[in-house]
C-alpha cells in the first residue's frame, strides 16, 4: 500500500509527507492503543512555516494535532479516525538557537530531542536536568506541552519549572515571541504557564528558553532494599534531612517490577542478592566533590541500615554501575509493555499518604478484581507512582481488560479521597479527559473551557483531547 493522501493546496513549505505508509507512524501512539487517520502529516522546518500552515488550516477549518516524538502515554498526539485532521509534527524543527552561559539558559526549537538538549548543555559545562526514560525520542515541545516530570523533579522541578520563555504559534496563525530568559517577570498573566501543560490544545510551541544548572561535581547512586512503602517514605524523609538539596532522585521499585526486568532484559544484573518487597533507587548530586558526597551518603546508609529502614544496600562504584542501576528502573515500562496488556495509572498523592494509599488500594483491587498483579514503581520523592496493573499468569488478557473501568474507579476514587491527582505527569490526552471531568470541580472545568474558547475559538487545536466532550446544550429532561 502506498496510496497518496488527499492533496490540498498546502503552503509550499508545510513539509507534507505524501504517502500513507510514511504517515503511518504518526497516527498510532507509543502504546499502540490509539489508531487514527490523518488528512496529511506535515513536518515544517521553521516557525514561519508552522504559522502559514496554521493560518491555512484555520481558514479551511482543518483540525491540527501537534506531535513531537510521539512518546506520550495518553493518546494526546495522535488524530482520531475521522481522517479530517492533520498531524503537525515538529520533529524537523531541531535548531539550537542560543546557549547563554552567562544567563544559564539555552534556547532551542520545539523538535529538539531531549537527550540532544542535555548533550549540548553538557558540552557547554552545564546541566539540563529534565530526565526521563523516553529522552532519546521525546522532544522539548512535547515535554513542555505535557509538563513532563521524570526522575529529577525532586531537586529541579518539572518541565514548567525549567522553562523561562516560549515561542508559540496561536490558533489563528500569529507568532507570539515570548522567548524571554528572565527569572522574574510580573507583567501580567503568565501566558507561558498557560501553554505549558496544555497538550497542544491552546497553541503550538515552536521554541523555548530553558534554565541550565551547574554540572554536579560528584554523583552517587544507591540501590537499597526496603521492607515496605512505609519505610521507603521514612528513608525519603531521612535522606532529605541528611542530604538536603543534594538529593536529586528517589525512585521506588517493587520486587515484581524487578522480576519483569529480569525476564525481558536477561543481561540486567540485580545489585542485591536477596529479594525484598520493595527497593529504592536514590541519587545524590554534590557540588563539593566526591569525598564530601561519599561521606554524606555512607552516613545516611549506615543510619538507615541501623534503624531498619533499609535491609541491604549497594552503592554504585563506577559510572557504568550507576547506569546499570538506572537501567533497571528505566526498563520497567518497556518490560511491562513486552509482558503484554496492562492498565496504567500515573497517580499523585501527598507523600504522607502514599504508603496507606498503596496498602489500601492493593487490597481493594485484589478483592474486587482477582487475577491481577500490581506493578508499582515511580517517583516516590514527588509523591507520584506509576501504579499499574497486569494480569496474573493464565488470566485471559481480554477478560482482564474488561475489568479496566472497575479498576480505574477503585484507583481514582482512592486518589480523590487523598486529594491527589489522576495524572501527575503524563497529562490527560484522550485517555483521561472524561475521567478528569468526573473528579474535577465543575467550576474548574468551566474555567478551562473559557480559556480554550478564548485562545482557540474555532476549536481547531487538538480537538477531543484534554477537555471532556461539551455537555449537550439542551439536555433531555
Ligand atoms: P508527543 O507524544 O508527540 O505529544 C504529547 C502531547 O503534547 C500531545 O498532546 C501533543 O499534541 C502535544 N505536543 C507535542 N509537541 C507539541 C508542540 N510543539 N506544541 C504543542 N503541543 C505539542 N513522561 C513523564 O512526564 N515522566 C516520565 O518519567 C516519563 N517516562 C516515560 C517513559 C517511557 C518509556 C515513555 C514511552 C514515555 C514516558 N513519558 C514520561 C511520557 C512522554 O515521554 C512524555 O509525555 C513526553 O514529554 C512527550 O514528549 P513527545 O515529544 O514524545 O510528545
Ligand atoms: Zn514517570
């Protein structure tokens, strides 16, 4: 099959991909959960070309689905199956516009892959700390549009905290140049913060000015066995007190997660011989150097072992070993995908509630939907867990998936009781937009709709994402 997509009088610099086969990768999401169709896929190379394309679509009433690396986990970057929308891929906008080491900022185009931004920063003797397992393919535009989190939020914040300025093409095709490298700027509404996390529904991000940090003088990684989530949280609080701002990552991993990595990544080596119900991967980044870092870290581990928070621990003795520890954590989502069908959640609750949350919700799910295994891991230091569910061996995957609404209700009702978030870092996309409306106050949804109406009155930007379907104007009595 290599049929041509319908031709329209697209602007000449829109970078339209003309064959259906070439376009196929853009209409299915990373999890292969959503399969859409596109009127065309465009890969413009400049902000002016994006603006011209958006003006064209605005005039013709053609919906636009912005897309970066297509690694999103909630179906936000793929079109529906009507074939009416175009996919606007920013992947060819990869310019590094400026590195300002005096101001500790970097200005990059939206299609820059995150790992590339990290590399350029490092070459300039600086750290760009946003870090997530998809960093080899996700883009800065996508990171900002989803306000991505990752493994260093604890110390450096999420994508929003790392962004000082944006360039955005509006729904009418105007270019807003807000590429300011200012740490302080109280001159009215923060438009930047409105576009960050808006998942392509309010504007197209074409470039960003991002914060840079000093490279740490020393970095230490430890893998520690903990008996339960309660003690993992106690270890977090101890590590915060002992390491203060040096604590840069604190990730929870359950034994079942590690066994999935064992199975699907046979080259992986466990750092500890005896299994434990949970493990913590923690990292410190020290400004004062190796010796200082080592002394603090060793004192922390000794205290944690003595007080029974930790039953065993390994500290990486080389960069290669530290990478191997991190690979165990980063390969969990991939191992879970290789294992087969699963139900994903990305929950956030106050750290003080997280142990109770896990214990109570595990029990409730096992009671209501037997034949499941809990896949619990994630950013404990931020109160954010990937609280996923897989079928037990021998359970029919389709029968398991039939329980998804029931399991989701249990997971999200519990989140709601703890005043948490049903999407701490992945966004809403198609997957959670209705669920979000179920839990958010009506006033909040109405305010979001007003913003959408103000910035995209004809609704051409990423329709069917983030916001729930509009309520019927004249509901039946
Ligand atoms: P896409 O998937 O292409 O798009 C995501 C959303 O942003 C869509 O709604 C799209 O319309 C919109 N969008 C994309 N580019 C633009 C733009 N230029 N302007 C306006 N809107 C745009 N996420 C985390 O937060 N933390 C994690 O730890 C994490 N780990 C992951 C691990 C794996 C293995 C995978 C596959 C994903 C992970 N993710 C994580 C999710 C995902 O990588 C992030 O959401 C990432 O920020 C998406 O970037 P992207 O370029 O792939 O965006
Ligand atoms: Zn995550």
